[in-house]
């Protein structure tokens, strides 16, 4: 395997470090979900289920609102400074929620937790630190880390609740956020300079250009439909498991093997899809499988084994799509606005979760699982139509060439010439390093012409 076909040490370090940041933030967040409603009954104001719902949902609401600004700020001021600020806000919110003297205090803490909306900045940094051909792998590592953290949280939640209680879980979440700051400092490689990222300062007018981009809109709708379908389905699944005879304390016995199994099943699709046509086929096939599983849902809710099968069919394409969508966003987004584009994407993702939970709860209360199926199927049919018309950009690789010593004018001239070579999408000449960095489509790349242009400069 050539160096270009495997992740470099820096790419692997960046992927592991950024995945760890997500994992450390989400471990405590997921751990409160199975136990918070029961804990809220002991709080002043906790007998109001509307306030309990707001306390659970406030985090996602502020996440949805602030993902775009945080992504935008990361384009302007750098990824790491924005991540540090977000983690501090998140930690403060965790400690406020840990006070637990009233339901309103918990709501305030959850609002602050969500205000540390760093997902867009972290994914943009992952895009900055990985080459195009390895970006899906990095995003898959992040997505699988979130899935593994979810599974671990379901197992650890009852134990943590028994040992330290929900206030302790909130406090632990704050400590883990502080630990994530150390990971940013000590593990994640230095981010590229603004000139290397080719970032430019963006205004609100350019925000609307990114927002209205037809290809980005397809992907943004996709993440909305994906998470809306997830939340709506999981209005029904816990009740179905209980009806099938599995107590709430044992639900992890289904979720854990399903998440691990779906991760194993998704890997061949992710690793084998390299060309644009392969990526599109994998993408459309995953949406189709997700739709098929959703349509079959009413017939797969009668026993623990059938529910497990449904969840496996659901989570395998879910994991594939969860890995592909951020990668495609980062590849399609304008070079200077990846953070902004991923910020929009993350905001729509959180809104999709709200939409799925709210509409799913209403429909399940009125018509049971059939209401969930109709809602999810409608979303996924629309997505399938959009996915068929999607244009997947070519996978680009990075080529580095040694060049002779050049002054600034000659370096600019060589850059302009290299950008005209067939297959070259971007060219960046660093005269001080005597290097030329090219991002190329290997299928159309004319390397002989590149070597000729460089030789003419000697």
C-alpha cells in the first residue's frame, strides 16, 4: 500500500484526538437520558412534565441555534480557539446543572451546555487535517465513537446513577469537558495556518450563498431526515421492547450488540467506496435500505429478536450515512467556508432531532407505530429522490513536488500555470519550503505536464 493510500501518522492522530473530544463530551450527556425523568420528579418544579421535556431538549435547541455562528467563527478565528471556548461554556453549564436545586436551574445548565456548540468546528478541523481520500474514514471514526459512547452510556448510566446520582453525572460531564480541552492541546495536531486552509472571512451575504447551494441543500435535508427518523423511531422502540417482555434495565442488551454489529457491517461499504460513482451507489443504497427497514417496522415489533433485527437494519445504513454526510459536506463546501457549511449542517441535524421527537411523540400518541412509519417513510422517500439526483464530487488526492528556489512573482506564476493542468483542482506553491502542493483528480491528472512546468523553472 502506497503512502497516499493509507492515513498518515498525523491524520490518524487527528482522527483519534477529535473522536475523543466528541466521546468525552457525549459520555455524560448520553448517561443522563435513561435516568433524568425519574430524577426530575425529586426537584422543585419537576412534577411539570413540560419543564422536564424542556430540560432535556434545551441542550439541542441551543446547539441548533449556535452551530452556525461557531462554525463561522472557526473560519474567522481558527478552529482550536473556538473549540476551547465552547468546551469551557459546556463545562460551566454542566456544573450549573449539577446544582440541581430547581428544575429551572437544570434548564439553565442545559441551555449553557448546548451553547458550547463545537461540533461544526471539530468536524471542520477534521476536514482541515485529513486528505480528501481519507476524510470519510476520519468522519467514520468520529461517528463510530459517538455510537460507542452511546452504548457505553446505556450500560454505565444505572451504575453511575446509583453511585453519584444525576447531579454527579452532570458534574462528571463537566470534568470530561475539561479533559477534552487537554486532548485538544496535547493530542490534536496544530491546525493549518489560514493561508494553507485557503480560508477567507465571510459575511452574511456569503452565508446565504452557502445555505442555498443546491447540492448542500440535498445533504442538509438528508441529515434532517436521518435524525428525525431516528428520534421518531425511538419513541416507539423502548415501549415495544418493554411490551415484548424486556425490562428497561435490560434494554442495553439489545442496543449494545446492535450498535457493535452495525459498525462491523458498515465498514466494508465505507472502505470500498473510493470513486465518486461508488460513493453515490453506497449512499443511495443506504437510503433505500433505511427506507425498507422503516416500511417493515410494523412487522418487526412483536418480539425482542425481531426488534433487534429492525434495529440492525436501521443502524447499519444509519452509520454509513452518518459517516458520509459530513465528508460530502466538507468536499462540496466552498474552500473558505467549510466551517460555515458544517455549521449549517449541524444546526439542521439538531433541528431534525427536535422535529422527529416532537412530531413522533404526537403521532405515536394518536396512532401508535403506524404514525411513526408514515412520518419516517415520507421523509425518507423525499430523501431518496433527492439522493438519486445528487452529484458526488471526485475524490481528490494530494501531491507534493519539490521546486527550485523562486521569488514571489515566479511562485505566483507557477501557481497559475499549475492550476491550468488537467486534473488539478487546487495548486499552492510555498516558495520558502520549495514545495508545490496540488489537489488532483487522479483519473484526469496530467502529471507529465506538471513535471514539465516545474522543470522549466530550474
